[in-house]
C-alpha cells in the first residue's frame, strides 16, 4: 500500500513458522502459466486519486514530497535536511494502485500496492468510525465466504498486536498504527480474495486473512480503501498465495505519465525474470522482515566508481538499501549523495539552474530537450550491475528544466521507482533474490 507517508512503526503479524504454514493448505496447486494484473499509477487518468486540475509537474512535485515522507515509513527516526521542504504527512503515499475483490460474490475495491507493507486491509461495514470514502464499503454480511478468525485459533494466537474480547466477542481483532496518528482497527477474517488478470479473467484465492477495518481514522485518502501488502512478511499477499505462484512476483513500470500503456504486476510463471541482460542480487535479512533489503556496493558515473558510504547508525550494515515501488525518488545518505551529485555535475555540460520550490538540487536548463546527455549511472548491487539511463536518473520538473532524481537524507537509503522504470523487476522469495532486466515496459 503499497503505505505512504503513513509511517508504520511496527509490523505486528509475526509468525513463528515458515511461509508454508497452514494458509497454503487452502490454496490450489501452482497456477499454470501465471497471471498478471494492472498497476495503476496514482496520478494516471485511471486512478481515483488523479486530480485533473493539477499539471503533470505539480503532480510530480507532490510525489517528490511523498518520497521524503515515505523515508520515515522505513526509517522512523530519519530527519530531513534543514533545507528540505516538508509536505503534510498523509497515510497512503504508495504510488501504485491495484484493483482486487473481496468475498463471494466478489466486491471490487481499490487498494494501494505496497512492497513496504504486509497486511491486506480494507474499510468495512458497519463502520464504528471510518474516514470518508467515496466508493462503497465492503459489507462482510453479504459475503458467503467471510469467516471471522477465532480468538482461539493458531492464526490469532500467533500474531502480535491482536486482541480479543472473549467474554463478549470470540473473534480476533487487529490494530495497526501509523506515525502521523492514523490507525486502522477491526476484525481479522478469512475470505476469498480475487485478482483480475490482464487476460480478462480472474484468479480467486480462498481463505486469505484480511483486515476488515471498522475503526479507521487519520489522513487517509477518500478515494482509496486500504492497502495490499506485497512485502516480505508472512501475511503479505505474496506470502499468503505463495504456494500457488511459486513465491514469485514481478512488475514492469512504464515511464511516468505514459497515457497509452499500463504497468504490470505479474505472479507465478509470468513473473520469471531471465534471459539476456538479466542480473540478480540477494535479498538480505534486515531488522524488519517486511522490507526488501539489498546491498549497494557503490555507483559509477561513466568510468568513475563511488563506493557506497552509509550512515553510522544503520542497523542493517549488510543490507544497506531498501528497494521500494512506492517511493518515487532514490534516497541516499548525505555523504554518499554529495559525492555522486558532484561526479554527475562534472559530466554534464548544460546551464545549471536553481529551482526554489523543488526539493531536487541538481537541475539544468534542458534547452527544450526531454533528456540530459550524461553518461549512464550504474548501481552496483552485490552480484548485479543495474544500468540506469537518463529516464531513470533525470526527471522533468517544469518546462525546460530537468533535475537529478536522487535526494539526500540523514539516515536511510531507498531505491525508488523512477530508477526501476523500464526494468522488469522480479522477486523470488524462495531463492531470496531480486532480478533486473532492461525492458520496454510499454510493450509488455
């Protein structure tokens, strides 16, 4: 949710058993051929979050602000640098949305697809206290397959931050809190979750634990209903349906604001990333199972390599950067960023300009061009060199101005979605790898 500047201080569903736990028993055998669903950028015409009164540049600038707030989702103690403009903290800053359905008959909702979260939850009737949602709320009483999780079940008893009112209600309750004071509370239940595939068919997964939120408040967006967690924790969507998709998913993100093509989220056989140009790097265990930590060894600008230097307070020395689909910019520690920016600037022969209302510091007068002539930047992950071209490293922030799409923070590192565009990015949770393959995502 996939979620946002909602800053999740803890992930409360912690299992003491493997991903092949009892959830897998309710699933079918691995899906032959896999399947894909559409990923909708929150600012695209297909998105309910889209504000047609804002220009593309205004939308993009808002996404930059969301990137900085989202750092706090992964690194709660992070403070932005003094000259960094601040945006209002919101609770759903994920950049991509996915349609899915809950229950039988299927009830369609729009959730934020988030590689930085686990829990799948949506607002439900009857709401005790819900934020205003423009679309209808899911009514569990109308679903034939909705079944509350018992307080006495292994599911409830194996989870942290759940509670029960056994004397009056034998059902398991969940709660999740965010750093801006937002929260979701409700009932943990099994129900059928249906994903519509790109082939105009759908795939249903029975008995998926879902949070049915009946007390939700804070700064959530009125156009969305909850989150679809794609993180590495045991209750994320990919972990729950893992046996049916061979624990594989991938996505291919089209360039920003491409109105003719859609990004794709792939599962199972459709998610395999291989062939010429494919490189893979290990997913490294970090302090939070949910997040996908990688090891960034350095970056090269042309022939000049800059070794990665992290912050001295990092708890994840081996895994020093989080790959995330919900963050627009690539976020780097201040010291390393300064060296990288200096080398990039030394290789560009254009008029540098200062844009006071932008959070990006390295900007140029593009002379009417849509790209900057600069040497490619190579991100050197452990075992994988990922080549980033100008599409991944520079972004147009106004007419005639292009800026370096990286930003510094005091603590933390995130490999954002601009850097991932036009790459097929595959996650294999069994082999514990992330793979990259240069791809024209508009043709997938």
